[in-house]
C-alpha cells in the first residue's frame, strides 16, 4: 500500500518528525497494553494533533499533551521524508 501525506516542516528541531498525543495514566505494572492505550497518533503536524485533542477533549485526561517525536531510526519513514515518496 502506498499513501501520500503532508508532513509539517515545523519540526521543532527533530529529524523526521511526527506527533503523538500522550495521556499518562497510572501504569504500575508496565503493561504494554495499558501503555498503548495512553498513546494516540501519529499525526504529521502539531496543529492536527492539537486540533484532535481540543475537539475530543472528553476522551483524554487533563494531563494529555501533544509531543513531537522523531522517526530518525525508522529507515522506511526516513526514506519517505527525505525522498518525498
């Protein structure tokens, strides 16, 4: 499958950026399934992630934030960003 998307060039100093909504909850057991439920995304601009968080604020706790991550170590994502494919 091939997809095309716009990735924001406002990268916050991060190589191959993408954004996640992180909603920390108590996770004493370090259960990966609980951790996965605390992450929403990816988004390809801070604006789109922020809009989702704002528009669906009732789905998230008051501690939810938008966080910029780097896809630097993903060869496929890095290639797509560098080559526009």
